[in-house]
C-alpha cells in the first residue's frame, strides 16, 4: 500500500494519495486497506515518511559525491552545500514526492522520525543539523549563532524549491535553476 501510495504521490503529489486507488493498484479490496491504515490521512502519513526518506537518500547521495581531503572549514562548507544541493535537486527531479514529503507533518517532532530517515539513519532535517554542527566544529559558524540556524537555512532553500516547482521560477532551465540554488546556498552560509 505504501509503495502504491508513493507512486501516486510521485504522479500527482499529496492530493493523488487516495486509499481506493492505492488498493486498486495493489489488487485488494478497498476494505482491506483499513486493516493497516485507519484512514487516508494515515496512508498519507506513511507516504510522507517514505518521501522524506527518499529525500534523505538524495541528500546522502549528494554528500557521498563530495571530494575528500579538504581542510575542515572547506569540508564543512561543502557539506552544507551538499545538503542544499541534494534538497533542490530532489525537488526538481521528484516534484510530486517533494510536495508530499511535507504534506502530513503536523509538527517538528516528525522531522526526527526514524521512518523518515535515509540509509545513514538521519532525516533531511537531521542531515541539515549535522551539516550546521560541522560548520561550528570547523570554526566557520560561531556557536552562538548555531541555535535555530536550521530553521533559517531550511526556510530559504525550501522556499526556492517551491518557487522552482510550483511558482514563477518553474520555467527556468536547469543551468539557471542550479545557479540560483548555489547562489542561495552561498547567501545562507554568509547569513548564518
């Protein structure tokens, strides 16, 4: 059911995640869904978790591709850039899943749910926090400015992602969108 719901989300975002269609795709009677999910909201929450997990994997993939052997400050900056770049790349390549990833999050506690983690055990929000912690450890970000920095960075990058997939920037070509993302990440780092 979650796999079917995830495919529905990939095709049409959170509004497309419907119990009846998911059961049809799985080949079971609609009443069978209620053995596992109390209602559509419960299925959507499970799909939301799967979408955030996929986003975490995309960020992890971006981080895994970073060159090693840099000095700690440069490595920490590259880590923050990797988190932001992976986030934006996922939004553009999987807009339905990206929209769904945050559709059933009622509060910040869900941002730490193990069901929303990638292969390394961290959620997208936790990956961002880890990158910011590395900036502090490397002496790039003063410790006094670390508190709440994830909210500022996340808001900026998420805002650009939404403008790129649903807003007036959705018509930008890939190179221009990528450049805008890199400049935004630079701005975020300087502003922290």
